[in-house]
């Protein structure tokens, strides 16, 4: 019986483990739709909701007792084996995991496209591509929340009192971009535009985020812009063994590198380096494939990509992600403030100041209160000592930015990241 197990066989699939997993959301499909099996030879006659829909179906109808319901809005995976296990339960569904050309498996995963040198060649259909994006992220040891719509991201956060670290968008979708607008801490990882061959993630500029957000005011000068991470990278896997799916078969495919980029975020979080960078040789070499569109450090294209706020892979052995810029619009020479580490630092410090400010909001604004606030801020800043120049850190909460007995409390932190020559300011004012 066909199965997807060979895709994650240890002889061709490397997997890492983490102790602090990244929470990554990915929309892979649509809302579940009941399946009819009136296609050719009993294949699915309609789309059940893409990969997400097939997973809902498998978990509800192919397990005893069921693992889920048809109303589930998200499914969580912590390793590729569980994902493959759920999909392998679809073995009995005609032309689902694998089909022959013109056999009716339109809504399945992989297709037999013939032989070459007596080896069966397979091709991924849309659901197959989505499966590949999922296993390529799970190789890095993160936690993957698969949904049919961004509503599932919100539901996961609500159910688990958690915040998604990133969402992975393989094609640049309006629904994902607009979900980010209301999420102050989640980063969106997006591919660059398509190249001349139509491969998303192969072009040198970002998608039109003014259109994706539905409002051009979001693309610059906003906290949202600092949570958009664009990447130019095409990852090819050549002649992967797929013998558990079809005997004597192989598959070659290309996907963009958004899943791997999320894997670099996973490594950075697990190693407590997220306030520095996600790029470079120590964090950003890929697993299970080869980047085919790298850029040389000496190539002027590097400067163009940086101006476009598009991160790229460097020609090296091994290849690695050579940029860590955020932004949702191109223009000008990027500053240190456009780097992901600085962006995350500012967000984290802002959150700390807000939590402290709320605590003292109804205390009398006088020297005693402000001294207590300053002490708490200094204590909070200790956790960033590995990422900032502590000798140059300034905490300002005194008579210079506050008035006695005022109903507002103002707090400012000026800090210099270790990987920067510039200093940055975070100011928070809370009002009764």
C-alpha cells in the first residue's frame, strides 16, 4: 500500500531537535468540505479543503476513536512522523496519495508522470507541494500549526494562551498579510515575487504589500512593516527516493525557501539568539535540499536586494542566508533598525515597559514612584545583557519626562545592540 514514509526516511531526511520550539503557523488549504468520491475509479470528486481538509478527514474518519472533528480549525504537529502518519491513513482512498495521469486523482498529492531510464518519475500536485513545505519546516524541530484559514491561527492562540512566533506564507496571500495587522508580536515570512520561470521566491523584489495589506499606510513607518521578512530563495531536491509511495520511483521538485527560513528562526529561538539575527553560517544553512539561486557577496545584485528589503542566500560552501532585514516596502539604504534582531528587541522592550507602566498606572507620579519604575526597568533589561551594550543603556523616567502628580507615566529606554553602532530609543507613555 502506498505511503509517504520514504519522504522522511533517515537516509535522505535530516531532522533537528529543539528544547524551545518555535510556534509557526501555516495556511495549507482551506476550510474543510465534505468529500464525495465520484471521480474516476472512485477518486475524490471534490476538493476537501486542500492538505488541511485531507488531514481533518483522515483524523476524523480513519482513526478509532477519532483524533479530531470536522470542525477543527487547526492541527498541531511537533514532528514530521505524526504528519506523515495522519496522511498515510489515506492509503485506502483511491488515487489520493498517488495517481496516474488522467486517473482522476486531481485532489490528491502526487502523480505518476511516466518513466525515465526505467525509474518511475513522480510529480507533486498542489496538496503534495503543501505537504513538502510542511515537512521541510518540521525538519528544524519547530511546532507547526496547520490551518485552512488565518482564523485557525487566532483560535490556536486563544485555546493555548500562546502567541505564534511566525506565520509562513508560501505564495504571498492577502488573508495572511491582513491577519498580521492585528498581531503585534508575530512575524510573517514571505517569498519574493516570481522569477521569469514563474517560481515564487525567485524574483528580486517583494510582493506588493500595499495591496496585500489593503492600505498603503502600513508599508512603511509602522510596527507592522518591521514584522515582514522577505526571502529570495529556491530550494531544489533532486531524485529523492519515494519507493514507499511507488516502487522504483523518484521525485525532483523545487519550492521556495520560506519553510527553511522559518527553520532559521527556530534555531535562533532555541539558542536564545533571536535578538541578534537569524542569518549567517551558524544559524542559516539549509537541511534536505540545495538552494539554486544564490548571490555572491561581490555581486551588485546584493545591494539591490538589500535596498528592496529582500533577504537572499550567499554563494558559499555551505550556502547560507545572508540577510536579516525586515520591511514591507523598498527604498534607500537599509539601516540597523531594519534588522530583525533590533526589531524584535524594540518589540520586547516595548512590551516590558507597558507591563511595568500598567503596574504603576494608578500610583502617584512622583520621584519615589519613578525610582521604583526605573529599578524595575533596569531589572528587566538584565535579560537582554547578551544582546546590548549595557554600559551605554539609558533609562529615563524622572522629572525630565514626567510631571509630579500627572495622570501619565512616561518611560524611555535608549539601547545599543551588540551588532550595531547605532543606538535606538523605545518610549512608552501610559495614561490613567
